[in-house]
C-alpha cells in the first residue's frame, strides 16, 4: 500500500509554490508520491485563463523541471467534461492506497461548502498547507467531523 498525497488546483498557472508544497508534503507526511490533479471544470472559481490542455502542458513542464520522480500528474479531472468535484475524483482513484488530500489554508475556510465534503473526510486524510494571509483555522463543523472519524488534520 502506497501513501499518496493528492494536491488539486487550477494550476492557472502552476508556480514554484505548488512544487514547494508538493515537496514539503512528500517529506513531512512521509508520502511515497504526490499526485498533482489539475481541475477540469471548477464548480467554485471563475473560468480559467488557460485551457485544460495549456494548464496540463504547464504542469508537465514544471514537474519535469523539478526532477522529483515522486511528483506525478494525474489528469483524471482534465478528462471530464463536467464539473470536477473532489468527491468524484476520490471515488475513481484506486482503493488500494492510503490517500491524503492536501488543502491550502484558503480552501480550508470554505471546505464545508464543497460537494459531499463529509464523504471526502470519510475516505481520505487531509493535510493543510499554509497560504499567505489565510491562517489555519479549522471550521468547527469540519473539526467535529474529523473528531467523529477519529482523524485529525495534518
């Protein structure tokens, strides 16, 4: 069983902080690999500036440039022609691994507005990456669910 981190986002564009978060998560969480998952069609953000293919190409260049073979690209959401809900992505990935969803602290604040967020917490662990001007504050409703599941954020 592999320990795999899942780091999704628009990657519009990919930047050094995304790669830094991936590397930090690999080391801190003792992950075997991390999958960068570019969003296909977002349910919560404005439309992307770059197309799906352009964002995927930028991501490939960045991952190749960083030369860390444990950072992988998973294009599962790019291939969809419908809104990319995290729960649907999680349900489609192989079940024989342990997954940790990595959220930026900006996304943690609105995590309880995500589609089927409670189900996400039933399936995967979560880890929080700090983002500038977004303190790590776990909303009470999310903390209650984590405690009920006997999980904790990392």
